[in-house]
């Protein structure tokens, strides 16, 4: 009879051992929308919608008491915003036996967001059972790829034929009367209090080592934000009117006030 008794008690033991867990995660482009298709990529500046459910929680005197937190991280492990923490305090009845607490959250992707795989980390704690559970949920972002740097640098420099869009010119050769467009990003600067940045730069056109013209200084003195601005975008355009044919250099001088860094970045082009 002992084997029979052991088998008979197994279902009850399994029910009693229900484990707190986070289930049914959904990342969507719209509130209440369908889950992202496999391989789907969000874009910088977008708001996405996240939901999940909690199972295996404990009921004491028909009450449920959970604490939850949701926080998103970029591919480098940097948090996008502070954790969104909440409490679930509910009175449930026998009719609610299939009820599962729902966690909802809106996640704002920063306007300057590196491309790659992001992570939503969900944490739940059951006040009555003292159990904890967590679940990482990934999503992808399509965006600019900028290699990080521990020192001030210019990345992704390119000459273009238009102010927006297009591919960088393979051979930066301009005709007299055309407009030169250049775009780049600056990274590797240091952050001040609350991730504030303070950088400035000037652009000059050189012929040999002689500066033909130096243009007005541009700057980014962004106020502090929770998510550190990973790079600063720079752009420049100038009409090439009555320019003698020959080889020239676009010189960018950049100063990081907070980090006390100064660099020069030189980029040749020619006019025919």
C-alpha cells in the first residue's frame, strides 16, 4: 500500500509547490496590440508597450500582495530610465481562481539610441511567501551604430551630396558651384552632474596648412538626463562658389569642457 499512498499524494504535493513566476510577456508597438513578430526592430525615439502576467503567487485570507518593478537597458547595460515600481494589493475570491496579476509598462527608447539588443528586466516579490522572481525580455532596436570610446573622438564622418539621407561619398570630389555637406558624430566626452555634457567645436577649410575660412562655433550643452546621451551629432554645409580647383581639408576642432579634452579631426576633399 505504501507505493499507492505515495502516488496518491503526488498531485497534492505538486500543487502546494507552485513557484512564483512571470509569464506571458508581450512587447508591442501599440497599447494592447499583438506581440512583435520574430526579428522585428523598433526605432530610436519610439514608445513601446510591455505587458506580462504573474503566476504561482500566494493568497492569504483571500488577499494578494506583490511588489513589481520594470526597467529597460540598452545593449551596453545602461538603464534607459528609472525602474517603474508598483504594488499589487488585491482581494480575491474562489471565482478568481484563474486570475493572474497583470503588469503593464510603456518604455521610451531614447532619440539617440544605439542599435542592438535591449533588455526589459521584470522583478516580482510575493509579500506573503517571501518568494522573488525575475524575467529578462529582449527586443531589438534599429539605429545608428557608433563604436564607444573612452576618449574624445569623431566617428562616422562622411561627405554627402544632400543635407539629409543618402550614403557618404566614396570619393569626396566636388564641382565648383556645388554645396559640400558633411555629417559626423562626437563621442568619448565626459559627463558632468546628472549626465550633463558641455562640448563645442569649430570647422575650418584649409588649403595646405592655411585656414581659408573658419566658421562659427557650434556647441552642445545639454541639460542632465537620466539616460546619458551616447553621442552628439555634428553637421556642416558650405557652397563652393568660385573655389579654385585643388585639394582641401575640412578641419574640426572639438573641446570637451567637462573632460578637459581637445582634439582635431581632419578630412580631405577636392574641388574640380
